[in-house]
C-alpha cells in the first residue's frame, strides 16, 4: 500500500491522475487510460500477471532502476517493430495441399533428403531424420519465420504501448494483428493442418503445433493488453480475435493433429497443454483452463521430471540444454496460467518427489558455470537460456533460483523479464 500511495502521489503531483482514481479491476476498457501515462488498469492476461505489469509500469514511471532498464531494452526492440511487417501467411510462394494459401504451411526442420532431387523426384525422397540438424530448405517457406517475427513484434508493441501510452505502438500492433488474423485478404485460417509436413511422407503433423505453442500465447496476452483501451483497437477487433482463438482451440482439441500432440510425453505435450489452457482462459473458458492446469501435475510434471529435477526425455537429445530449458518454458508458463484459476502447479509434488522447483534448480550449475557443469550433449550451449525459468521460479519462491540469478549471463538485448514476466525461449534455434 505504501508503494501504491507513493506512485499515486507522484502521478497526482504531475497532474496526470487524481488520487482517488478507481482501482484497476473496476475500470472499464475505455476508462482506464490517462494522457501521457496511458493505461492505469491491470490487463486480463492469460499468462502474464496483469497486476504485476501495472506495478512495474508505476515502478518504471518513478524511476526504479531494474524496471526502467528493462523497459528501455524493450523499447529499443519495439522501435524497430514500428516499421517492420506486417506479415501474412498469404505471402508464401508455395500452396498448401488444400490449395488455400490462407492455411499455414511448414516443413519438419530435422528431416533431410536421401538422394539428389530430380525432375521425377523433386524433393529427393525418401527423407530421414537428423536430430538437432536443421534442413535449410524449410526456410524457403516463409510462414514459420513470418509467424515468429509477427507474433514477437505484436507482443513487444502491445507491451511498449502499455508502459508508455505512445499510440504508435498500439496502432502498429493492431495493423500486424489484423493482417495475420482478421483481414479477409491476408488472414490465416485457424488450423495447423499442414505444419511440419515431411515431403513424400505426410502433409502435416501434430508435432508442428509446437511452432505456435508459446508464441500464440504471447498474442493472447497482447490482445488482452490492447483491450485496456489502446487507441485504434476496437471492440470489433477484440471480438474478432476472440473468435479466432475459439475456433483454433476447437481445432486444437478435436483435430487429428491436435489430439496427436496432446498425447506427446515430452516438451510437445507440455506446450500443447500450455497453449490450450491459455486459449481457454483467453476465451473465457475458465473451467477448462483449470482442468488442464490441474491435470498437468500428474500428467506432465510426474512423468517428465525425476526426483532430482533431471528431465530424461529432454536431456537425451543432441540439444539437451536447450530442450531441458524449453520444456520448462512451457511448464512455468502453465504454472502462471494456473495461478489465474486457483491451481498451484509450482508446489505439485509427484510420487517420486519431483517438482517444478527441482527441475529448475537442476539447471543452476549449467546456468551459472557454463557447459563444463552440464554433462549432457549440447551442440550450442548458451547459459542465458535458463535465465527466464530461473526468474519464474524465483518469483514463485525458489530461494536457490533467486540466489543464482545474478550469476547468469543476460541474453542479447538485455534482461526483459521484469517488463514481460514470463519465461520465453531465449536461445532460439529455429534458424540455427
């Protein structure tokens, strides 16, 4: 309360808001913004803690160093987003098997041809898998890269508007959203029927859903942020996005690709649950979000994490450090969704004694001491990959994680966790 009174007094002294302004939770979407400052209410986000965003906004406003530094880093990235894009699935040269460019299309990244392409065999089939080795041919189809660029830009722009009140950020985020999701000429159909196909083998696979699994949840949070009163973002826009999310969630839960991915027992299953829970919460289906997060304890944590925190299905990969962190991006974000619906996934304890905290703490030696302290295969070790999951664990009460944080290298572009407090994949290997 002392902090809030201090911030309110500071705002009042600047003549920007009265000391009797309504609590954020009581403000309407169109009545919680003030000149210069922008929104002064907490967004109804699915992964991020909206109240924490509001506290950080006020902290940055009054000059708190950590918040201000992180915000400056965010704005440096968002500045380039103002002129990048917009992006669309209809920009690709290739046509999906459906014949409709509005369908998302991508190829499996770790599959390679076994023969030289010929006129009779243009792909060089059959294809074989080489774990961790990305086939550059997949980048000839632009949907995957454009998805990454678009969704990241939308997220940064929405956050930049929320923290600064600068209408340019909101307006550009709105353009990017409408182009990818809403405009009839450029929008993506709400399915992933043709994601991570394998030439001459299968048109698309459930495993391809991973390409959207956390990046789309960033978009869900971005639209929730814009719904607090962003200039140029209309009720029709928000309704259109909610409709798209609803259709995509229905496809996710009923299609063959979706149900196949739900059965996965490694990071794919974790990300499936996280995506489904975020979409459920973002479309008002709180009971479904609660059920998914409750089931994640016995369904994901127990079979995936050993008593000491080791993740056998991830650490056995050629990119063991990356995938051990990657799975925890999904599970820690899922824990944040659970918090919104009264589920404490952080303190779930498996029969073996495994917990999310132990899985995060297992990463501390590698995060603080580098590859020599990580005795498992890794083709490109980046200590900072663990930074966000350590932040998330520290926020949830993990003292070991909090102690380790100052010793972990910061990712290029600076530590953004204080202004977007949820784990992200910091060592992006999608183009490596």
